[in-house]
C-alpha cells in the first residue's frame, strides 16, 4: 500500500509538472496590453510562466498542444502593480531613532497574511511593501510577486546579485515630527537627512581609500551600506510627502545627493507639477473618494495626474493603495477616479501597470502584456474603470491564484474584516465558510 501511495503521489506530481509546461491560450477577450492599443477578439498564449504570444486571433498561431480557454466577452489586462502597500502585517523602524536605513521589511512580513489574498482578489500581482511614515527613513522596502508562498523568499523579486529587491522608505511633513530624538520641525527634518547622506559619503571615501586592505577598512555599518545603495542608484527612494513645500524639499535633496526618487501620495502635486516634471520625478498617487484624515492633505486634488499629463509627462503617473487606506480589492477604482478628474484612460491604466512597474525597476518583467514578460494578468467581467466590473481571475506567472467562481476565493473578494482568515478564532463574521 505504501509503495502504491508513493507511486500515485509521483504520478500526480508529474501530471502537475506537465500541466505547467502545457501552453494555455486565452481567446476571444478584449485584450488591453497597455504597451499598445486594445485588441478586439484577442489571444494571449502563456507557457512556462511567461507570455509567449499576444495579438488578435487572426494573427496569433495557437499551438496545437495548447489548452484553449474561452474568455469571450471578458477583458484581459496586465496584473496590477501596487507601488505602496502595507499588507503583510510587518513593522519596520522603531522609536529609537528617526533614520534607520538598516531595517528591512524582508525580516518583518508574514507571507501568509490575509492582506496578500485580498490583494489577489483585487488583481494586484506585484507589491512594494513598505514600513510606515513616522520616520524620516524607516527602512528598506520589499518588492513582492504576489504568489502563494510558504516563506517570503519565495515571493521576492531579486536584484542581479540575487539579493531581495526593494527601495528605501522615507518621509517628511508632519508624520516624522515627534518628540526627541525625532525632529520637531520641517527644517530640522531636512537637516538630519542631509547629515545622514553626508555620513554615508564619508563612509564611501574610507572604503575607497582602504582599497580592499582589511587593516584599513572602516567597521562595517549596515545603515551606511544601505545608504550607498541609494547613492549608487540601485535602491530607489520611495518618499512619503504631501504638501507642495515638502514635495519641493524632496526634489531639492534628490538633486543635491543624486538619488532617484518616487514621490508618494503627493496630495498637492497639482500645485508644483512643473517642478515635478522638470525634476523627472515619478509620482505614486493616492486617489481618494473621501479625502481627509490629516491636515497636510487638506488640499488633496485628484487632478494631479491630469496636470502631469497636460505637461506632457503621463509617464510620471502611477497609483497605489496604501492599504488599508484604500482596500487592495478596490485598486482599479483609483484609476477610475483619476479619469473622472481629467486624466486619460490610457494614462490611468498605465498608472496601475506599466508606469508603476517602472517605479520599481520591474518594467522588463511586468506591467504590460508582451512576449517574454511574466504571465501576470487579470480576467475582468467588463471595463476595468467601471464600478460594476469584477476581477474574475488573477494569474501570476501563468498560475491562477484567484478565481471568483471558487467559494473560498470569493470570500476573500467579498468578506468583511477577518473573512477568509485560515484561523478565525472568535471572529463572529466568518461562520462556517472558512472550515
């Protein structure tokens, strides 16, 4: 019996491997590649986790061995890229100092957190998970491929050297103004940041002078090492900022030290759109239907995306959830609200996908449906900007991670707080659905 069971297990594993190798052809949908015009009666062929072909049905040869999936009447588009989220339940820097570049979200995220399943239900396939904005620098972010995983290492995008890929979270404005050792003013906040960058530059000079001689090398400093990754352009700064004067301060610091920056939230981007465009600074915008919550966001206006587009810089427009601020399941609505405020459909959809991928240096892998890219895509019931549209399926690297027709997955999409949790405990709202 034990030998038979082992044989059956091996057979099932072999069948699963063959299924993964089998090409899948999704035919008949309206395909939105983002990198090109919409394709009516489109076809996407995927295999080995990559897009093999995309085009109109008359121009795409479907392999004879392919499993054909009829998606007529549906809309297919690239998986959504959330450039700023707090899913995973992780915390970064603590109260010991306002600047902590050595802290890594890699060491803080629960890859089995319910938020990741909610994000799948919302069509989000790539996530930049960050720590909070209560610090001038709260640590290294992590870029995740939103697949189901046993450990965080299975979800990480990787730098060329194999280390987990991410940026650096920074903030200014009122959030980081606290009791000592934190700064109490905007001026002191900027001064502390400048001092830390200067210290990192001095550390680099000592490393260069040592020329590899271990007797001359300075003591290893994890914080300085992370700062040098910023200065080298490897690690992008993801900067929380709201008011127009705070935005300009970030641009000033970026110019002084030469670091790459993505501006996050930027409630008052519409006031300094010219300066943002001139600095070539991408904007990861939060678009709210119920503005409020903090005084420095009182002049939030959803037309910021339209202003950047008017200046000829639609490429600088991206969106994020800041989950829980916007529930990951409602991410498509952010782009729809920006369209209502004046931005084009094309820019809005790119802001959810290809533009957002560029903000994470991931545009060669995700953000559009093109041959060779990761097979991350959504099957939608209708137009992505319609409030009536549902995410019906989410695929990551050619594997389905969410299916609205599945009862358990539907709970992730429709349940309230706690719904879908594997171990609900005393929560009253879940009932028998999770058993």
